[in-house]
C-alpha cells in the first residue's frame, strides 16, 4: 500500500483488478496523481465498502468502482497501469490485463513462488503470454513470506509497444 501511494501516476488511467475494499486503490487515487482508477471487485460486500471508502476518502471523482469479474471489463488498450494484487491463480487473469494495457504500460503482477524459482517462473509466465521480447521485467520485490520456502512477490512488468505476440 505504501509503495502505491508513492508511485507517480500523473494523468494515468489505472485498473485495480482486485480492489477489495480499496486498500490499494484509495492511497493510489489520493496520492499518485492518477486521472482515473477503475477498481474491480467481484464480492458485493467488499464492493459496498469500496464505494463507501472512496466517498469517505474524497476520491469518488477519481475512483470508478466496478462490481463484477475483472475479465468482463470492456475495452482494449485503455490502461497505463494495471494492478494485479492477487496470488496463486494470478496468471489466469493475465490475458484480461494484456487486453486492457496500453503499449508501453506497466503491469504490477503479484504471485507466490518458491524462493529460488521466482525469476524463472515470472519469465515463463510472461514468455507464454507475450513471447520473448514482448515485455521487460523492471523489478521484482518480495512482499512477504507466504509459506516455508514460498514468498509473495510483485513484478513490475512493462509491456513493450511491439507486443504483437501478447495474448489478448
């Protein structure tokens, strides 16, 4: 959360694919300079709190809460940045993220990996989706320990403008 509030998203359109009650959406909307944050949440109770929290934090003019499955969001190549704050089955949602991201945009991809395998697994996932050369891994950070020898990581992945091979 703290990292998201420090991002410079000036003028950007952002999609939070797993918004929950807004624990990442709200700091991003309030402090990053994002023009618009589409906040997807499938759970009706969490969605209700997301709407309430956006209003209480004065960001209802920036945050667009969406109740439903993020894979059903319409549109292509409209987002500058996508937050994929989910773990264990994140790759199932990557085709939707790749459909929504603009050329040159950044996907913040969260998942869990065995500690020694993170780089190879992230490369394998994005190679399968974009082909070698369709993306650039800008950084990988450990978020927290998840289980013995397994950690939750976030990879900041820039999708190259020439990503003709990316699944959409």
